[in-house]
C-alpha cells in the first residue's frame, strides 16, 4: 500500500521581490523571504521564525536557525551543485536537482519521499508533494531550498 501524500503550492508574492507564500489548499501555512550575504532568507512557519544563515563569506554552509540556535545545516553551492543534505532529529534527507530537469527531489534512505516541481513561470508558482511521514519543517525547508536554488541558478 502506497503512503498518502500532502500537496502544497509555492506562490511568489511579486514579480521582483522573490518572496513567497506556501499554501496547502487555500490556506497560507508559511512565508519565505530572501536576503543577501549573511542572512540568505527568513522562513515563517507554525508561529515560529527561522533564519537561513550563511556561515563565512563565500562558504556554501547554510544553517537553519531559530532564536539563535541551530536546527540543521546544509551545503549548497552555485549552479553546478546538484545536491544538498540536511539532518533533522537524526534523520538525514538528501535534496537533489537532476540535470536538465526543473524538479527538486527529496530522498530519505535512498527513497524519494517528496518533490517540488511543475514550475509555472507566468503564474509565478510551483507545486510540491511530500509523503505524510515527512515532517512539515522538512517539507518547508525543501521548498525554500528549491526556490533558493532557482534564484542562484538564474543569477549565475
């Protein structure tokens, strides 16, 4: 029996800001904003605020922090990087961007457990789907990383 899944939409707030809202059905459940330099982005989710902080000047290490504490870390380089790992509560997730494909894939123990894709440029949105067993924060972080990676690729 296949595991049930949950669906989301990531909708860009405006043409130029790049900020986005995450919807489950018609309900907004999270907001993304993007920065530069040290704070690469901010995520608001479940009445909590997170920062994605780049450690060191040109480092590719990103830390997801809440109230100054580190929840998890990941590394993602520029447009040639096709992989990022993140660990949350001892479980390692791998985020990959297949070559020549607009999808972002999330794997746990080598098995695909989610994806972000179906980018609709003119509507400025994408769709995401994750197994129910994937923690909501991992879903949100994967959607943020997917959008962040697209921004890096477009800038590079």
